[in-house]
C-alpha cells in the first residue's frame, strides 16, 4: 500500500501502516515535498505510476479534488484518508465505537457540536443516516453544514428511518443524546481564522453543564487531536463517559477491514 500524505498525521498514518503490517503487507510513505510532485509531476502520472508499484493507495490530502483525481487515474483502489470535504475512514471507525459501547447503531442519537461545516461533520451525517442513527448538529449560523450534505443525509434518512436536524442552540442538540461528539475549532489550514473562530464557537464548548442535558449513559467522542480547554473541557475529555481512546483504537481495526475489503473486490 502506498500512503500519500499532504497533511500531518498521527492516527491515520499509524492505523493504516500498522494495520497493513499486521495483515502481512507493506506500507510505503510518500509525501508531496519528497516526491516529484514537488517539481510539477501531475497527479495523473503519479496515480498511474503508483498503480504499477502498489496494490492499493491511501491518500490524506488538502483538496478533495486531489483524491478524486487519484481515484479516476489509478487502476488500484484509492482510500480517502482525509480531504477537506470528507473523512470517511474516521467516521467508519466512529460507527464501530458507537456500536461497541451502545450495542446498537439504529435508533441511537448522535449530537455533534461545534464547527459543523467541516469534513468530520459531513461524513458523520452521511454515515449515521446510512445505518439508521439520528444526528443533530449544533453550530453558529456561519459554521452550519453545507446544504449538499444535509440533503444527502436526509435522503439516507428517508430510507433508514433516521432523523437529521441542525440547531443554533447546543442544548437542543445534546438533549437526551446517546453520543456527544466534537472536533477542533481550528483545523489545519485555518490558522488565520483562529481568533474569529474561537469567539464564535466559545458557546459551543462541550463541558459538564452541556453534557448534563445528554442521556445519563452518554459517551463522549472526539476524532483527535483535541485542544482541551477550547472545544472540550478536561472534565469531559478525560471523564468516565469519554471513549476517545477506544475511538482512536477503532481506527486500526477498521482500516484493516477497509484494506481487506478493497483487496478482495479489486
């Protein structure tokens, strides 16, 4: 497996590389700066060369268009390890974590609070509604999900019986929720917007006062890395309801499943 990285990584790199090794395969790290891409070689040519050397390609990229072009030009399966639009490998792992802790997916209610216009929120909406889990998103108006993704999620929900709702008030989203989920307020590449984002998102911190409205047996999830004191308080991040490290471990098991599935069908 060739692993192509444009963004820094801990969990994505470790879970795919160690997972491939545990399966008896070999993973090769490739980034833009140390490859000929830095000197102008095209994505098209890179994809075709990788297809001659490897059996599968995983890409963690800045722009979604890059992973789309890789998939169009490669003759081997391409995994989206993260793009600016979606993070499906993370979300698939999230579903495993929820099922492990709640014993079910269908009928569970997931509350996502914070920046709901990012890749994690997009993929979480789509994944939850595909398996019949309800999802509520709470975010300031400027950071609510794109209509494209809410429409897709509601289309899924019509088939599975799930429900999708978007709120300004985080309490409305968290009330009675089985899962409370958040992500960083300032993602990679958004550093110039940090001050503005911190101000608008401060009322959306996951803290003890907010989670008091959730199901008493709720679980707290975060895709990591987390900034304790910003999007989540220490009491919640490291409290008895937190499953963030189980969630991180799930990445390893799910990445292996993704690799095996794609190698079998390709």
